[in-house]
C-alpha cells in the first residue's frame, strides 16, 4: 500500500535499511539487557524454601559485579552490531584493525585509569576486603559500604553524605573493616560528670540495663569521663542505637540528680 507521499513501505525500508537494522539490533540488545538485569536482581534473595532472606554480604557483592559486567557486555555487543550495519563504519574498522598495535597503545594509555578501576573492582569482588553492608573506615572517613560498582565504591557516611572512592584507590590504600569477621558493631558514647562527681554511682546506674556496660575512662581537671557501650546487631543499627543510648544515659543521670554532658 502506498502512503500519501507516494513512497511504499518497501522503498522506505530499502532506503533506510541500514538505519532500521541498526536501531532494531540496539533495541533488542537493550531489551535483552533489561530482562537479564531483572532476572539477576531476583537472585538477590534466596528461594522461599530457604527462607526467602537476602543473600550474604559476600554473595550480594559478587552478584552485583556479575550483573554489571553482563549488562555492559550485552550493551557493547549491541552497539558493535548496530555500527556494523553501516558499510562506512565497517571499512573504517578494517583500517583500524590493520593498525591494532598502535590503536591498542593509544586507547590503553587514554583509558588506563578507567581500566585500572574496573580491574580493581573485579579484584574487590573476588577477594572481598569490603562487602556491601560492611562498616569501614577509609582515610579517616567511616561509613557503610552501600554499593560496589565496576569503577568505584560508594560509602554512606554517618551524616548521610556519599563518599565515592575509585576502586584502584580502595585497593591500594589501607582500609579498616569493622565488620568483616563479626557483623556486630560496638557503640560507645561518653558521659562527662563534673569534677568530684559520684562516678561509682553513675557507673552503677548506667550498667543496670541489659547488654550495657559502663566504666570510668578518664579523670581530668575538667571532669570524669564515663564510657558507655552497647553492641549493635549490624552496622546499619549503629546510629539509632547510639542516639537511644545517649538519650537514656542522660535521662538516667538526671533522674539520679547527677549532672552530666553526653558526647561521643
């Protein structure tokens, strides 16, 4: 059937065959990548027969990296297939292949940093010095590992900010992992009594609650510092637990008519 402009669909297809084929290949690659991504995301939970709970931190970190590697490969193949539909690009590719050594040096030098970060990301996923959900300290910044990507790692700091760390730097720099062995985190706050305050009574009151420990940590001319500690089950519970511990410690000492300031 002819259109209003007199051009048949067959003629239109012949006139833009390369563009149509390229677009079809690219769309198919994107759809396939989306389906694979959804399938791999479902693997982030164990089957219902096994409790339906989240995967371990190590397995979750590896799965994230595998998912992103697969998606990047599918998209790259789709782009290559789309470009191959144009004869001009194919001819250019043949000429480029004739000088592969020179091109490899140029591309390798230009993308050295990106490639180094990607290789470091794979190394992090395999050796796993840090995992998603771990509490780590990197260059005096402490936060929870929120995501491990191909080229960088995201740390969520206590104040809500995100610290973006290139993977190569993360591999080369010492990192203190607070939860790599035990997922629990010890929360410590400081209670200051005025000089000459009843530290014995304060320690007794603050240690009365289950799973809470209090001790005299320091005595100075400014006052008496009492360290109050409790264990959080996971790194994510550290902030709320510290807030509750501060509030309860201050209220406890106020009820006992012991003046104090709470910090830490």
